[in-house]
């Protein structure tokens, strides 16, 4: 993880920014686009990128497991890590990405301050992401998870560069 | 003038609540209230009346398309509900503006406030001692202090950030260290200035430090948990992020576990867009 000095220019070029909302995912092969998701707290943002096919996807999942509310999961699979990341993988393969070339980056899964967590949403989100990607033989190449900072996640479709903005600083994953 | 005094002056300069809302609140505790008289007072304000009817007829407030007059809304939903709606319509414009300092965009404080109000109402229904409409009101108002404190935070952001990053302060601790007060205390002052009920003022005042409040106040536990949940999910997140302390004892007292928390955020996510749209259309309410 390096502090991204050049990355600022990537975000400031005025290129079209496609927003990924909470419980939402986007896939793009438009080399001009930047995918962005804001307000990552305990939610987890997952970026998948195929540098050969130059196609990328991003998801912003709110909760770890769909079994807590299967009805909502059926309507909005992106809400949960298990159904959402699975849907993202299926869709990105359908659009031409290859598993052997795919790299994953993960950000978020934070929690408010304090040793004794009231809710363990962030921790659980991260555990399920790791398990799911591991089962699918996809390497997490870089991550910025945990802690109590607010995070915004960007993916440059042209290069696969992934940037986390947090506390006024930009860091490249 | 020192910073704290400047902040106090800014709180005092916030206009009082419209008389109709204060009167409505007083009537909530009056068993002899004449509904038609009270309804008539509200109906003098056409904008407020339209907003109340719109909210009363929404799916969220439970009377899809069946409420045609303010008086009927009072009978059907109760005075406290009508007061909650009128107050929400009144404060909405104040919370829909961007807040500097915390880097909250135009809709961020509003989104966080609505989400917290909805989560607080669900939590209140799980306990016997908290009135659902009061939980909604306190949830909606809990971060109102940010809209007063924003400029002061912006001017001192470098030092606040340093305290959070290097000295392990929570964001509100850093606010107190630098400004002499924090956004929860400022919201408490503002709500006192508006003469809201003591339990709502206290729940808002101590929402980041439940252990510091005097006596038991189940509404405070509800607001602390609802805020932590919505902060967790990132609804209306600002630069202060998740830099606040959580008090586990609030969850223990309320008997709320992680699974319940997850179910609550599922429900809030589902209703939040509808709620936002509902209030967007009430723009003509009192300002």
C-alpha cells in the first residue's frame, strides 16, 4: 500500500464517475470510467479487475450473510456479501473476465471505537469476503480494512488502479 | 469572544420553533384536549397541513390514503405522531443543507438523521419503556448540533484530526478539547431552547456518552444503539467516520444482539428511500 501521489490526477481528470451505492454493484469495460463507492463504514467494498480483458467491477455490501433475510436477498442480492460477491463474479465472467487473470481488492469493514463491539458487522463482512474469494481461488491482492475511518473507494477501469480516500488522504491499494 | 461563547451565541440565535408545534407538544400531555380546536390551529398553515396529510397517508406511518383531515390524523395516529411529523417537517430544511467541517454533503446529515430515526423507532418497539414516536424524534434530531458546529469544526479541523489520529481521541472528545463543547452538547442546548421534553433532550445530549447521563433513560440507549448502527452502515457519513466510542452496556440493557442489529438495518435500507421521497415533497412546510 503506497500513498498515491499520482492518483490525485486520476480522480481530478474530470472523467465520468460511476457511483456504486450501498447494496449495489457496477461492472464496466469503458476505459474512460471510474467506479466509486462512498461512505464505507462496516460495509465492505470489493473490487474485481481483469487487467487482460480490462474489465472491472465493484460492489458495496452491507451485511455478511443472506440467510438473515432471504426475501430481501432475492430482491437485492448485492446487499449481502455471500449473494452479492457471487453475483459480481458471475456477472464479470459473463462480460468476459477470466478467473485466472482476476485480482481482488477489499476496503471497509470498519467499526466504531472501543474494544467491546456492540455489532460485529464489519468483522463479519470481512470474514465472509475472505472465505468466499478463497473458495473461488481468487487472490486478495491488497486491502484496507478495519479501524474507524470513513472510506471512499475508486477503481480506474483503464488501469485497474484502486484508490482509497480516507481522512483527507488518498492511498493506492 | 472565546469559542464556546461564540458557539452558545449561535445556538441562541437559532429561531424558536413555530408556535403551532410548541402548542401541539403541550397538547400531547393534556387529556382534555379538543382535537378539532388543535386541528384548526394547524390548518391555518396550509403548507404544514399538506405535509402532515402526506406523511399520515404514507405506508411508513401506516394509513395508506385514508387520512383526509388533520383531525382524523390526530384520532387515527395520535397526537404524539402528529407532533413528530410536524416537527420533522419543520427541522428538515435545516438538516438538508450541506454541513462544512464534517464534510457532509447536501443530503448527508438528513440521510443519517432519517436512518437513525427509523432504526430508533424499530428499537423502541422492542422495549416497553420507550414511545416509538419519541424515539423517531430523538433519532432525527440527535446530530442537529453538527449543523450549528460545522463552521467551528472546519476552522479547527487540523487540530481535531491530529487529536483523533495521534492522541486516540474520539471525534467528540476532540471537539470538546478544541472547541470546549461537542455536537451532542450543542444539540442538547438547541433542543432545550426549543423546549422539547427532558428525556429527548437528555437522549440527544448524551448519545455518544450514555454512561455520563444522570439516571436511567431507555430512550438514550435506543438513540446510542441506533446511531452506532447507522454509523456502522455509513448512512450520511462525514469526515468524522466511525470515530466515536460505543457503550456495550446499552446493548446489554436493551438485550440487543448482532443479529437483531442486522435485521434492523435491512428494514431501514428498505424504507429509507421512501422516507426521503416523502420529505422531499414536503418542501413547502414551515421554515
